[in-house]
């Protein structure tokens, strides 16, 4: 019985070792990038009878992400999209500011192409915060959670890689945050 357990344990460790070796250059990766973010129909509701529209966001920001890729075709990833915002003037007496930020958790599926390039899709959930203020209205904010998804391609050269990615994060009373990013990744063992 004991030798059977040893055999099963040895087999499991061998499979895990092969899977780890196939997970490209490491099981854990860290990345950072520059993003182009768009969010429109930005409306916050203090109460159902009193909703205010704020300026649409179209701005450059940044993101960081951390991933765990135990096997080559699958990873778990956490992504933080830095605060992005815009200010607009409406006439000479009114200015308004819109801001958004989010954290998302994803399950990622990779399609290795046999080159140092992978295509991938990801789906998960995001936690978001919207802030808005104007010079005639007190600051308002809303938080919530929503569905998030993304598509991308990455090239990897040993432990270093580069990504181009599109993400869509559902956020409250908006059309959702659309994020296009270019990022650099570093894989660890």
C-alpha cells in the first residue's frame, strides 16, 4: 500500500513538473503597461430621481497585472487599471470631472501557436469605482462589480514578453470601460 502511494505521488510530481516546464518560462508572471481607456454615457445616480451626466473619458493611463500559469493553456490573472479621468468645461461657469478605476480577476485561456507567440482570451469579474465632481455639484461616487473579458496576443523571449490586449469591463451606469493596452511581462519560476 505504501509503495502504491509513493508511486502515485511520484507520478503526480512528474506530471506537475512536466506541466510546469510547459508553462513557458515560469508559472508566475508580472506585467505593466500603458493603456488607452474609453468610457462613455457616464451617469451617476445619487437617487433615482436625480441623475447627473458627466464627461466621457478618453485618456491614457497605466495598468499592472500578476498571473499564475500552472499549465501552458491556462492561467489566473489579477489586473489593476490605474485611475483614469477627464475634465470638461461647459460654458464659462461649469467644469466637471469624471474618473474611473478598476481591479479585475480573470481565468485566461492560451492558444500557443508553436512560435514564441500566444493568442489568449480571458473572462472574469471586476470591482470598479467611479468618481465625478463639478463646480456646482458636490462630488459623487459609485462602486460595484461587473463582468470583464479580454482578448490579446503576447510574444515571449525567454522570461521577457510583450502583450497587446483589449479589455471590456462592465461598470455601473456607463457603456463599460474599454481598455487597449501595450505591456511588458516578466516570468518567474
